C-alpha cells in the first residue's frame, strides 16, 4: 500500500514461504534500489568501502569518482580507478580504503 508519506509499504501478515529472493523482488517492484547483490552487505563513507559476502560474490565495486585505493585485507592496490573487481567466497569480505 502507499502510505500517507508517499512511501510504498509491503506487508506479509500470513505465514508463508517468503524467501529473501521473493522479498527482494517485491521490493524491486516497489521501486527500492539495492546497492549490492543479494546476500551481500556494503558499508561505505568518504574513507572506505567494506563488503561482506553472505553466499559469495563475483562482481565489482563502483566508485563515484576516480580514486586510488587499497584492499586492506589482501594488500591489492588500485590506482586512479572507478571500478574495483571483487571475487569473494561466502563469509569473506573486502575492505577498500581510499589513499
């Protein structure tokens, strides 16, 4: 439903087989934009981007502007980039620090 504040609300009050995949697809249909693939978490600010993967990830971190960065976890450095490839096994993470 659309609330008084203009937001779209989705509620499931019945016991169902709601999955993360189904909930995410419903939210996408409602106009929610996700910044990470399913089962992955991203934290970021003006100094770093941190990704932790719940079930594995093979993708990229896209930066809003060119930066020189280092993955603190493995020491890889990226010079003057806007995209950083990230391949993670389930439960692993990447901590990209801007330098």
